[in-house]
C-alpha cells in the first residue's frame, strides 16, 4: 500500500498531466492562450492535496507545456501564484469558495502583474500602460472559467462524500 505522501505525489503528477493535455484546448483571448483546465487543476490540487503540491503540479505543468510548445513563459506566474493562494486559502478556511477566490486573485492579479516584466525580459514585449488588458484580463477570463469547472467538480464530490458518510459507507 502506498503511503499518503506517495499518493499525493502521484495524484499531483496525474493532475499535472491533465493540465498539460488540457492545454490543447486553449482559447485565444486578447493575444493570450487561456487554458481553463490548468486553473481547474490548480484548484483541485490546492483543495485535495494542499498548497505545496498545487505549486509543484502547476510548475510541472507549466514546464511541460513550455517544453512541448503548448504554452509560454507566462504560464509560470499565471499558474503558480493561483495554485499557492488557492491552497493556502483552503487550508486556512476549509471553504471551497475561498479556494476559488484565491485561485482567481492569485492568477489574475498577482500572475498578471508578474507576467508583464517576464514578457519584457523573455519575450521582448512592451505593453506600456496596457498591462491590465494584455495580462490581467486574459488571465482573469481563463482562471474564472477554470474556477467554474472546478467548483462543479468539488461541490459534487462534496455531495457524494456527504451521501456516503450519511449512509454509513
């Protein structure tokens, strides 16, 4: 039987793989590739595994997406800030809503703001004063879609768990 740490590492790896495969279904928004599956994975990892596994899975997925040509360097801040805040918010409140808000704020605001200097450094882009439209808004759209998907999954998992506990199984 696997121990809990091994199970969490395996689950984080599987979810990182889901994020990479899910990035094939990205949606172009304002010059950015919006990948809502990455944000769904961040929230599932943050809630089910904790903040550090969520950050590890987000980093792994971002690295693989970049190596496979499915993402850009902007995938790193966009996913890792959201994963961390989502996991920390859930750890401290045990509320799915807090996890969703942590993901959205971490990705859209912190990830969007940190994407601007990264884009200038690595991509040679200068968006001037348009950082809000160029990074924050596309990140917000992507993470909001991922948050909706994960909310449906987590609330249904919560219902099933409650039903199983109620029935004594």
